[in-house]
């Protein structure tokens, strides 16, 4: 039984140093050296471990600038040349050292190493991105992101510029690697209060800080460094373990300083005669490192001894064992007093391994193998996995902090580099103003709009490149100062030139194209990230302001919903219940106003939710439905007024769909309270248009509600586009927060007697559950069963649910001669529905319109293979061939083909269902979605508060 966990985290970053107009830029060698000495050796370590079946765990943060260079064909082609020249040089060294055994042994080592790297690269077709994707898909390496250009965020002035750095970084990561990152490496571990809100807004779950950040948190964390802390905005902060860091990083007793390891500072690029080395250094004769070094560290001073690869390898294995032993001792000691398995987080720059510390990849491989195969005390884990295991963490406020000298940012702000920030801050303000002005003027001339947008996108790239923390770092260290100053200056000059073009409207297409070609990173740049959002700033100078406007400890929410369990017509009532329950668990006081299923109004407490069931003074089965809705809204207004008289002060109104719209708009006005509305579905989508006076009235009510609301939540990107298109709701007023589902507490098993009870025979079972209305597409499913009956005579379809089309569907089954193959069960409770999910071979939802499709999530949670229509929110849940199957919407032939494929391939069904369950755990957990909703409450209240001041 393991007592604790080790999380190894590497941060890979290089500044963007692509120089398209020349191939002899010294700074571009940084990329080639890092690829050859660090990134490729590390990827080869991962590849060997996976080939040997070693189930290791690692976290690798790859900066967006580095990712952009690793996918750049120009960079890759130049690297191939660099690698070929290095192999050539190593071959020459093998020949030159034939008569010097000690040197010859080392030269042969280099030649073999470089040839191995060449073979590995050829296997990848020199596409390192594909290797990163492979280790990501293995589940052994979690890839996370960084700010777009590694900007030092505590010293960025405007919130808009911080948001742009975060969002562009996340977008780049997702575009290149195919997954949205859950975590982020804050550049230089730079944190400042309020930054966590923007991280949460961007969908980030966790980040890393230095040791002293957690030690100085308020209140003092009870679990110390051995567990993450949740910030006020529910983002997890993981602390770098100082003991683990010191054993590797320390210049006095860190492993890389051992006398048997290779000496970095003696390279043949400086030691060999010029005639010999000239083809392998800079064309102008500037001597550079070649990567071929023959000496070991030996001692601080004096003559160096020759490197002995076997000794170094043995030492790397010994140090890996030593490191593991000390982490196990930490775990053993901490597990004695901690209330959970302790976590040690060891974070390092990736470039340490292989570039600065040549044996670093060997050390890492030994450590991973020993931990997985030998350790009885400790397991490897990623931060995401730890948060899944322990979702509840202590909460505290963190101080401004960084890693680096003295821990509070002085490396990036001192007498050598402080002059940069006044220029950056002015540029930020100009960028925000320019984007805002462009947004106001948009629509005057489409071609001009597109051209101005291109200018602003490139201006954003130039500003971000100028914001790179690398330039301030170089100035602090006084290394390649001229290069850093020139890059900083050139980017800001281009930035102002581009803003001038956009403002004047003068079209300099050739000049713009030249700039775009010079720095072709972030192709999907969205300048709207710079749109003003709130006046609140996050930078250090505003920390006291942010602290003085702290939020109340308990937020009170008044929800309006026409249905609520046990009175459930569709998925809305269930979604409201699950959301409200999770908000209560977060410490909120939630009141729900809803209609009474019977005639008796009453109040009750359900799972901590204050539920007020109201009499609408009209019945749904008699008279006009709109009259019933109107009466219910009147009752909601009266009930809210009574709650206010009883002393309830509401922080947020949360309305669900148009049926409570009149009450929501009235209460917003009366109570002067921010209003958030969740749109679960639209009348236009349900009916594929507006065709009747009743539909038009509902449509107009939806329009009025979305216009009056301070913010609108939708359950899918599809719904977000519908709300924007139909009602003109601006992009920044809409948030997409998926619906969720709770995983079954236990796997459960099929009821062996259920088949017999429902007379289903022994053949495959298809299952549908939902309202029996045309938009759910059950009529298509009946036709598909009819067509499949020849190939699958024993197939049976179970239909659970009720609705106005129930009788029509039963008649249709009869006309198709498949009544014996279909079981219409009517309404089923949750227990029976879950039993049917476990029994079914395929759950089928061939909807014509589906804003989200929570029933699909329920099927996925129970491990039921899934087939859905390619419509609405379903296409955002299901990935064909990955976690389910999809049919073309409304196409019976497509439905038949997909059912045949699934029924003929039980192994594929099983694989799809397994992946679907995994997706539900990570993306559709109500606890996480409720956090996103709560954050919208906070953002809305913050915006209201600042507007009032």
C-alpha cells in the first residue's frame, strides 16, 4: 500500500527566436541545441518507458512560443541541417581520436547518440509535435500550457492584456496538441492576488507556485506543502517542494555538480583549431558550443579529467535512488500526521535535463523506473489525478510571489530592466483602446473591417512578443543584452506602426504581409480578447484595492424554474436540481421558486436547497398554457417579495428559460439585483422556425429575457451561436457551461430478470429515453429497427418516456409490423432508467433538435455504448469513433448504418463506452460545472460593484 505521491513537473520554454530572413542567427541555435540536447532525449526516455510497459506519470508544461517553433517547417528544416552537421562533426571526431582511447570512447558515445536521435527523428518525420501527442494519448504525460509569450503576469498592467496572454496560450495549446489544458505554468511562477479569477475564467484548474507562496498564505495551510491550496476563486495552487528542488538545483550540493558528470563549459567549439572547427560554428568565425565536450566536472578549479560515460551513468542511477529514498522519507513522515496521502511536487526547467545537465535524462529515466517498479512508499501522479482523488482542499489567499532571486520578482524588475514597463503599459492601454474603437466602428465597410482586424491581430502578436519575460531576464543577467533590447524595441515599433495603419485606414498590404511572415505565430489570434471587460485590474499596484473589495463569505442565490424534482417534464428540472445541490455544497444559500405539481403550495428543504413550491392558481390540463405560466410568474413575484420582507437579501437572481422570464425581469427591477439567465432550449430550434402565434409569443419572451439579463449561460456552443444569431446578444455577455451528470456511485450489474420481465428475448437491445415529441426523432428509430430486422431478427427496442406523440409512435410501430420488437414503457423512474442503461447494448438518441442532450451523458456515465444525431449540443459531447457514434441528423440510412456497425462490433462498443465514461468524469462533473457557475455569479457581482463605484 503506497503512502503518498510524487508529482514530477518539467517546464519547457524558449523565447520566439525565428528569423526567416537569415539562417545564421546565433540566438536561433538556442532552439536547435534545446531540441538536440533536451527535448528529443526526454521524448526518447518516454518512448522507451512506454515500450517497456512502465506506467509512469509526468507533467510537462510546453510554452506556446516553443510549441509554435516546434511546428514551424522552417525551424524544423534548419534543425535537420543542424543535426546532420552535428553527426558529421561527431564522425570526424571518432576518426580524429582513433589513437587517444579516452577521447575516442567519448567521441563514439556522441556519434551513437546523435545517430539514435536521427533515427528517432526520421521515425517521427522530424515532427516533434506528433511525439508530444503520442505521450499525451498514452495517459502517462499530462501536457499543460503557459502564458502566450511567457509574459511576467504580475507586472502586466491591464486585465485585458493578462486575459489575452492566457487565452491565446490556451488556444495555441489546444490547436496544436488537440486538447484543452487543465493546468498552467505561470511564467516564472509569478502569481499575484486576483490572477486566480482570470485563470478560472479561462478554464484552468491548477497552477504552480514557489515554496514560500504557500508558507505565507492566509490562513496558514494546515497541510503545509503536502497538498495543494484552493485560491478564493477555486483554482488549485501546487507548491514546489524546496527539498526536492535543492537536491537537483543547488549549485553547492545538487546532483549536476558531481565530479563524474560531464563538464558543460568545455566544448570543442572553443578548444579545437579554427581550420578544423570552422564549418561547424558561426560563418563569421564566432565560436559557439557544438555539444561535443570531453571532460568531466572533476573539481572547481584546475585541470579537468576526461569524461567516462559508464561512471556518469552509474552515478545517475545512484542519484536517482538517493532522490527516491529522500522523497519516500518525506512521504513516510508526512503520512503520519496528514489526513490524506501527502504529495511532493518536484518542478524543474526541462532544459536542465540534457542541456545543462547532460545526464539529466538518464537520471529521470532511472527515477521513473525505480519509482514505478520498486517503490513501496510512493506512486507517481499528475496534479489533475490528485485533484480527482482529493477534490476538497484547504482554501487560502496567496501573496504576490515568484521563483528566482529572493522570490518576489526582483529579477524582472530592477535598475537594469525597469525602464521597459512604462513602454509596455502604454502599449497595453493603446491596444485595448484600439480594439474597443474598432469594435464600435465595425460594420461600416466589410473589406475595411477585415483589413483593420488583420492589423490588430498582428499588433497583438507584436505586443505579446515584446511582453516576453525573457528580455527582462536577459537584461538582469547581462548576457545577450543587445539582442534583447533590439527585439523589445523592434516589436514595439512594429506595434505602433500597425496601430497607425488601423487608425488611419491606409492600406499597406505588402508591409502588413511582411510583418505577418516575419512572426507567423498564433494564426488564430483573436483581438477581441483585448476588449474592455471590467475596470478591475490585477497588477501589483492594485492589490490593495482588490483586497478592500473582498467578497461576502456566503452568497445567496434565488433561482426561478418552472419545474423541479419530483415534478420533471424534461431535462431542465434535473439540471436545476443538480446545479443547486452543488452550489449548496460550495457554501451558498440557494432558494428555488418553482411550481407545485399539485394544488398545495409548501416549503421544504431538499439536500440543503430551500425549495418554495408555488400554486399558480391555474391548471396545466385546463385552459391556456400561457395563462398557467403567467399565473406561476405572478406567484413567484409574490413569493420573492415575501422572502425579502422576511429578511432574505439576494445577491443573484438565476432564471431558467422563458417560462419564468416575466418574474425574472420584474424581480430584477424591484430588487435591483443582477440577473443571470440560463437558456436550456429555444422555441425556434424546437420547431425549426417560428410558425404560429404561440411560438412567436414565446420567441419574443426569450428575446426580452436575454436582453434584460446581465449575463446569459448556455449549455453548448451551438446554443451560444443560436442566442447570438436570433437575439443579437453580444459575445461577451454569453458563457458556455455544459450540463453535467453524476457518475454512479458503483458500477452495478445488469438485472438478470429484467429481460424476462420485459419479454426482450436474448438478442441485442436498443434503448431510448426522453420526451415523446417529434424533435427527439423516435420515428426515425422505429424505421431503422424495421430495416434492421432482417439482419438482426432478435433486436429489441425499449422506449421509455411519455409525451404528446406516444400514441402516434405506437401506431407507427404497428404499421411497420414491428410492434413485437418495441416495448413502450411510458414514464420510468431513475432506478428503472439506470437498470435499462446497464442492460442496453446501444443507447440511441436520433434527435432532430437537441440544445445539449443530458440523457446522452447519463448513458455515457453508465457505460452504455451511445449513438446520437449530429445536431446541437450532442455533437459537442460525442466524438464519432472515440466515445460514441454519430448519424447524420434526420437521415434514416445513416442511422441504420451506424447501428449495424455497432451491433456487429461488440469490442468497439466496449471501447467507446469506456472512453465515454472517462470523458464524463473529466468534463461533465456537476461539482466542477457548479464552480464555473459560481464564478459567473462572482464576476457579475464584481462588475456590478465596480459600476456602482
